[in-house]
């Protein structure tokens, strides 16, 4: 980051993200989970980012999808940061028409 100087603490501000949802029928849990995953994979110091989910409908399906997405995030977020993946939303990334084996043996 251009705001960091070696040997000094990071000068970037803390950022809080709030994701709200109510009805899993109107707001599919997969979209909510992908939104949270994209926030977690943002190119920003991890200790400076917080993500909060407010599910006013108390949907068990939403909760379960976020639990599963948390397991996937343990692999996806480091992968995105290591290989500078863009876009960082898995749904968009995997829907691109890219030949990943092009020029490979």
C-alpha cells in the first residue's frame, strides 16, 4: 500500500461493512454469502476490515450458507491475495470465459 512505510504502523483507516438481509426468498442466501466473501477478499489490511451481517428474518438457510461460505473463504481469500485475482467475487470470477489451460503443458 502506498500509505504504509516500512517499520511504521499502517496509517489506513478501519473500515466497517454492514450487509443486511431479511427474507431468503427475496434475497437469495447465495448472493448474501457471495457479498460477504467479496468483502473479506478486499485488497486492504485484514486487521482493518470488519464485516457485519444483519439478518432481520433470522433465516436458517442464510445462516447455513454463511457457515459454508466461511469454510470456502479460508481457501478463497488467500488465493485471491496470492495471485491478485480480480474480480474477487467467486461467482463472477468463475463465470468468465477464460481458458485457464491456455499456453500450459
